[in-house]
């Protein structure tokens, strides 16, 4: 069964946010560990190395991208176990991302946003994060990682349609 795209593209004061939400039947500290500890990030995104902390830069390997490149990831803000804001500057551009966690009634909600200046490339960006966040869900459950081919190009239209509506002023 193909996954259903869930991400939303929202207009902001500075551009756009592509936002994805996932819910885990796990305590907030466990979900925080899944997104901040190198041996756990390796299960769904890639490992990282270096001394982590606000204002510091670590090296992250994007294990599931072509050639598994390493890139510099700057930790802009870190408020364990609730908020992490990071940025990557590489040949693909400037990527600013924010992760918010909230625990309630035995579940933890993860809200992931990538802050964008424009909607350029949204047809690739949105499906990519759907895939990675579903890989995170699978890793926390001990399930096999999803297949990227189920996300791209299948989810491309979902994001491009939202961009067209925002640019036409039909959505907020």
C-alpha cells in the first residue's frame, strides 16, 4: 500500500514552511533520542559526528542519499527535549529546519518544518521529508524502512498543487 502524503505548505512572513507531523506511542525523551543521538539517527537518516550544542556544527552523513554524502549541520537552537533548530548550507542551498516535540496522554507528537524562501523544488523536498519521517517511524517500531520509490514522484503533485494554490492566493 502506498503511503499518503500528509505534509502541508504554509505561507510565512519570510517565505514558506513545509510542515510534517508524526505521532509516536513513546515518551518524549525516547523520541528526542531518536532524532539527536548518532546511533539512533543512523537508523533512519544517517549518523553524525562532532561536539553537539547550540552554535556548534556537526557533520551528518545523509546515508540514504546518492553517494551517502557528509555535510555540515549547524545547531542553531536546542531546547531538550522539545525543540531543535538546525541549518545546512551545501551545494543544494541553505536548508533551515525546526523540530518541535510535545507529549500528551502517552504519545509524543513530532512537528517538523523546513523553512523555505520560495517554493522552488517543493515537489522533491516534500516527498523527501515524508520518506525520512516515515523511516523514523519505522525505526522506532523496529520495522523495515520504507521504499523511497513509493514517495517520489508519487507525492510530487501533492506539494506542487499546494504551492500553486499559495502563489495564486487561494490558500494560507
